C-alpha cells in the first residue's frame, strides 16, 4: 500500500505535465486562431499534416534530423559505456574522481556559452587549426629529414586552415564530437552505478580461474551491464527525432543549412511566424515516429531475449 | 516509527508535492474559454478621455532594456503627468521573439506593445489580437506626430496595414535615414605605401589586397585580412559592395517601373562574381560566415584582423560616438587600448564601375506600436497614450526626459548650459548596464521604450552637439542611403509564408558562390528556384502592394 502512495506524485507529475497537455494536440487538426481559442477554432482535418509533409523544407529537415541522430546514436551511445568501463578500471580513488569531475563539468554549461567557445576553438585561426598547423610542421620537418638523408624529393604539405564550421562534413564531425564531449560524463554515471552493483565475488572467482582484466570485462562486466544498455538504448530511440536543437542552433551557419537544418529549427521558424497549428503538427509527427520506433524495437528485443530485456 | 506514522508521513509528503505541482502549474484560464478577445465595436466619434480618471495600462516597449525594473524615474514621471498607472514589461530580444507569441496565445498580452517584425504583426492581425486604429483617429489626437511620420517615412504605415485598415502607430527613427560610412586603418595604408584613401572599388581592391599580402601591421606574420562582414545580418552583409552596383540583394527595388526582388537582378550576380574573386584572393576573412555577434566586424577591426570596416556593427563603423576618445566603449578607445599607434581615417563608400555608390538604410520608419484587441472595452487608454506620444514629440523637455531621464541626475550638457558640445550621461549611468536598468539612453534618434519619437530637426539644436551635426553632414549623406521600396521587405502579404525560407536559401547560395563552393552559374539556378518556391507570388503581391502604397501616400498627402 505504501508503495502505491509513493507512486502518486510521479503519476500526478505525468498526468499534469504530459497527459493533460496532450489535449492540445487537437491544434494540429485545427486552423488555430488565438482570438477564438482551441475549442472554437475551425477544424482543418489533415490539412496541416499534409502541408507539412509536402513542404520541401520539412522533408529536408527530416532527412537531416535522421542522419544527425543516427550519427549521434552510433558514436554517442557507445562513448559513455566505454568511459564507464575505463573509469571502473581505475583503482586510485582521487584520480578517478578528478577525471569524473572533469568529464562531467561540460554538462553544466549551456549551449549558448559553449557555442561561442566552440566557434572560436574551431575557427580558421583557432586552436584546432593551430594544432593542425603544428602537426603539418612536424610532418614537413620529418619529410625534410628524409629528403636530406635519402636524397628523395618528397613534397611538403602546404597549410590551409580546415574549415571546420563551414564544411558540411567537418561540421557534422564537430557536432557529434562536441555533443559527446558535453554529455559523456553525465551519461556514464548510470553505467557507473550499474557497475558498482556487480558483486566483487564474481571478479574474485574469475581471478581464481585465471581470467585476466580483458576476460573479466567481456564475460562479467558487459553481461551485467547489458539490461541497462538495452533500456537506455530503447529510451534513446524514442528521442531519435530530437537531434539536439540547442547545440545546432548555436553552431550552424548559412553554408551548412542544407545539412544542419533539423525539424526543431524548422519548427522554431514556424513558431516565430505564429503558425501554431503547423508547429503542433510537426511536433506530433516527431512524437508519433518516436513512439513507433520504441514499440517496434521493444518488440524485437523481447523476441530475441524471450521477453527478458525489453522495457515491458 | 510505527507503520501508521510512516503512512501519514507519506501522505503529507504527497500533499506537499501536489501543492508544489499545482503552484508551479497555473492552469490556462483562457484557452478553453470562448474567446479571449471579445470584439465589440468602438464608436470612436463619441469617445472622450476623462483626464481625471486614472488608467491602468500594461506596456511593453522595444526589447532593449532587459534588466530594467518597474517604477523607474521616467515611468513615474509619465504616470504623474498623464494620470496613468503603468505596468511595464521588460524583455531581452530573444525572450521577446520567443515569449511574445506565447504571451499572445495565452491571453496575457500587454495593452500596448512594440512590434518590430511586420510578419508577426500581420499574423497578429490575422489572429485578431490587435485593434484597428483608424488613421484619422491618430491624426486627430496626435496631429504633429502623424505629420512627422508622413514627412520621414510614409511607407511605415504599410507595416500595420491589412485589408484597407490600419492596425498600429509607426515609430519614428530619425537616425535611420543616415547611411553608414566606412573606415580605414590609416597606419596600415601608410605601411603598404598607399597615400590616398581608396574611393573606388578598384582602389579598394588594391588596398585590401595589400592588407592581406603585404603585412600591413608589420608583425612578420600573414595574419591580416582586408574585410569581413556579419553574414547573419542580411541587411548589412557586404552592403556597400552591392551598393556600388546600386542593388540591395535582400530587398524590393524598382526596376523598369516594376517591383522586383534585388536578389535576382543581374547586378547582384556581377557583385557576387566580384566578391568571389575577392574571396579567392583571400581579401575576405574566411570566418565571415560564422560571425554571429552584432559587433563581429567591429571586433575584427579593433583586434587588428581586418583594416577596413563599414556597416556590420551595431551603430555603423563611422558613427560620431565611435570617435569619442573620452568614452571607454567607443571604437577608437578600444582600438587604442589594444594598439596605441593605430590611426583611423574615415573613407567614402566605394564607387562602382557605373558610377554608383550607396549602402542600405532602414529609412525613417522604426517599429510599430499596437494595441491589444482587449482594449475594445477600454478605448480611452488608446487616446491617453496617443496624447502622451503627441506631447513627447512636440515638447522638448518631455522629449528628452522620456528618453534620457532627468537632467543633472541622469544626463547633463557637456559644456555647462547648452547643447553646443552635446550631452553626456552622468555617473553611474555612464555605465551601459546601469543606463539600461534605468531605461535611459542618449541615442535620441530612435530605439525607444517610452518615447516612440526620434529627434526631430527642431530638437537637433537643443540636444545635438555642433560637431555631431557637422560630422553627419560631412560623412553621412542621406542621399547615399539605399532603401527598400517598402522600407522592410517582409511587409508583402505572402512574405509570412515564403520570405524567411527563401532568405535563408539565398544566404546559403550566396555564401557558396562567394566561397567558390559553387560556380557563379549557380546564381541562375537560384533565380529559377526563388521564383518557383514562392518568389513569383511574393513579386506579384509586392507589385499590388506598391499600387496600394501610392494610394496610401496619396491619402497621406492630401489628408494633410
């Protein structure tokens, strides 16, 4: 009985902040006029959705969102697992804590601030290009030595700054990299908690059986972590159409619009035009895709793990 | 603790939590009710304003005073004088853009607010959120104010015009008619052996080329460029270079008697070709596209990255204030802090091959003040506000007091008793943060919160220094300002649907051409794409609107 009472606040939270606002979704099927209010605005049927799906901009934004999200998922999802595993191997406590604090820190900065820093770091005369120039200098020095030693005539590399922020491929690279950098410390915490729950006896007996660190990781740590990984993966899939609005909005520029304009930036433009119906339709579209993905992947996971590792 | 206690503790915790949740979540009171903005017809003719009645007015001026708070000096002064109880709303620019639509949707719009963007203004009209204000009513209660608008920028009536009705009161931005002027690093020109400040595009190219390739700052490193721009600011990006061909690439212009979009004209193409050559020759800072700060160009100039600057700074590179050695925030002071030997010279806008020169100006129209549709029930509030504005633009004391605060407290004359030396803010208000907190500033030509009126010619002698007047006459000739036909390109009715998307597209394609990612032929594809994706509709609308504009002008002229 107590447990049921403890559930009440959580339920209330979701009812008030998640379920009641869902009624607002009818705006997506109306030609919403502020003076008339939600109830009295005229119905528009599926006109908003079809306008959305026909808009060239929206389809491009959708493609970009999926590409960016997939990249984030492929690289960003593995990074915290690796970090947690590596941190788990460190035995010196103060060193471990220091590292953990340092990687956790960027999570607390807003993208407005980070945007300014990243634009400077990756600008054509910023630190990243200085590092690149230094590397080229070292290469050229080595080439010079080889040329004078062996009498060869290898060409030196000429330096021209890498356009990190204005080349679409580099831009995606910066986007994914800085995204991981900002989030990895925070995401690793859940895995670290799961790791802390592994009984020491398991490692001890593996040790007795002659298993090294590598084997212990493969055969004990990873299997124990698996349910956490699957759960987080499923939750992450539901967010697949959230490609990281704050980050992109603060970093992108006209040259990379074609590959960086995502659904959220598109919706912002509609909202600034006060076209609430269209914006709601776009938001609803995102949620539906997210829900379909979660349900499907959960079914697949259940099928292959015989119902053991799915969310429900 | 026994089981019962546990249980009751849990209930208490739940109750507290529930209270917090309910407290944090004010239920939307308006959205499920019939209508937020009941529309009743106002009979303007019989309406009178009883001056002895105190009126309560919520008021949101332009969003440039985010740290201000209620009950500032100017607010109390106006409240006393006009028998109004103000409830001001102060937002920063971002909050204004993002929060205002939600405020309107939630039914908590202020009674009076400033709208900067005709697109959202038109949407607000469509949503029936703002009130129609007949032109004649404004003229009746604020005749001088209307006269000034009509002499400076009659087009600004279009910002709030829909279906033959007027929905707002334009603000006057007298500084908006003065074009920006370019500045050069004189010491750099000397160092590369150029004696004469460049005046034509060719001379400009030669000088900028030397700035990049001949180490003008003599530091032994190739770390300088010719010029940069704030690419995010469509209205100012390379504006003086486009101006040398007489085009505004992001505005409506008259071409062979018809209204066309500047971005599709052959002159734009040839300027892009030129800019690409400049970029390929490394004259343009390659980071120009990622510039997002409003002072990006000024920063590049001050830090010695470029040796030329023009319009892409908050007040223009060559504004009078920027040459004030005594003000720590002026461009010249900042430059001398970093490089004490630096010298600046004011140039002229570059002359193009066809003998044209110019740079974009917004013209004398500023923003629009609109009145909430709720005021249908309290129309006398509108009359009171109109009277207040009328007095602000006719009474010099009220004019200055509603902009800069009280003399000897907030500001004073530089030379004791008259304006011949100009005005200065007194400590602590000479600190920009303290000044915005008190809603006082000395940019008398515009940027209003309480006072929508720019400095009229009659006020110039009273509040502007002789030097500043002479400076503007010498360097900022209004004849060189290039204007949009409608002053703001998004006035066109279908702009709400197409303009933002097409403008972003244009920025992308132009950047690609300038950088050489795409050949100049991409311009022709862009023109086709532009017309196909809504440009044709906008152009048709623009031409219709232009006809209406002449009708409106006719009315405005004959009405006076």
